[in-house]
C-alpha cells in the first residue's frame, strides 16, 4: 500500500487514520497547527499511535485525503498548491454538505474524488495529543468524481484495508446530495433539540420536521437537475437509526462555541432554493435557530 496523508485530525480523519495504521498502512495526519512532526494517540476500536505533522509532511504522498470541514478547504488547497510536487497527487475530499468545492475549482490542479462517510463519528479530546474516537453504524464510504479512472481502484483498495466498504458512484453531485440529505434532515434539527441522531428518525415530534427538511432539500436537488435514486429517502432515515446514539457534528460544534457546517447544509438549500424558485421555509426556520445559537457562544 502506498503512502496516504490525511489532512485534518478531526473525527473522520482520526478514525480513518487509526484504521489504516492498525492495518499497517504508511499513513500520517497533517495539521496546520503543527510546526514539527510528532504523534497522536487515537483510541478507537483499539489504541494506536499515528504520526502527525505539518504540510511539509505531504511530500512523497501517493494520495491525499482531505477531512477538514468545508470552511477550511480554500486554506488547505492553497497550502497544497505551494508544494510543486503535489500538483498531480490525487486528492479525496470527505466533507459533509453540498456545493463543497464551489469557488475552489481554480485551486484544483490534479484529479480528485468526492467521498462521504455513511456512519456517525465523533472525537473526544483527552489531551493535546490524545483522542478518543466514537463511531457508530459503519456502513460505507460512497465516492465518485473525475479521478475515478486514474486512482479509483487504489482508493477503493485503501478503504477495504481500513475495513470500510467503498461504493463507487459515477456522479460527484450524487455523492454529495445523497449523504447531505441525511445531514440536512437531522443535524440542525437534533442540534436545536440537543438530541442524538436517532431522535430525528424515531421521535414522533421530530420526525415530521425531519421529513419537511428532507422534502424541501430533495425538491431543490431535483430542480437543479440531480437525479436522486429511489432508495435515498429510506437510506437517509435508516442512517439516523443506525447511528441513533451518536451526537452529530453540528450539535458538538454548538456545544464547543464553534461555527457549524450550516452554510453547506440547510443554508445552501435555502440559497439554491431561491435561485431555482423552490420554497424552503422549514430550512430557513432551522437556519435561524442555528445562527442564533452560534451567536451566543458555547452551549451547555
């Protein structure tokens, strides 16, 4: 297996790095906050030590997996662009949301893939270099994009080594929308309710609201020409059930006083809905709540 470098030591990056390292892969986490190379202890299914270092550690990489949040992508790509030997290194983007790569196309000089994780994962910080990763309902990683013909097989093989089934979809928009519909239907709703994922699927008060959020977003996708498979609705709500005890990233961001992924989820539905003439009142309503909580700082 070739060298894999993962930019972002958050929940997804830490989980994938731990799985790969446990299987003997040459993997390293890359963080903009690191000035020199060290290691982090990741406690997932078992305890493993993974090297972590600065962007200079990308040299020699055969694949770069970007697992930062969408807001960090312009910075990440500008850092990669500074290293000339990385201009043709395959890139894989694992961000939640829709329109994730908007505005960054000019910075993409190599083949790339869009990937999403169909499972719930959360990182608990135990110390400066000590993490515990909580993961629930590991299903698959769906992926697709223009890099499929050049390095899709190698990426799929790496996922298999990590013990995560890979599912190839031809259209990167399909990859984004299928998983984003799950996040749009449940993340903000459960963040407002301070509830685990499963409440959006099972609670009789929240489920109708989740359905409204889903219906508006699906209508926007259709108006934009995205052909959603018939199984998407059931798959999204099954994902909530499968990760029923997990606390989603938006809820954790609000508790930590951080900006959320709202601009790439419900807010993007509202923005695109206005462009294509699809009303999105439920998504606009939930966006107002999230922005209010963001403005108030850390939430108890």
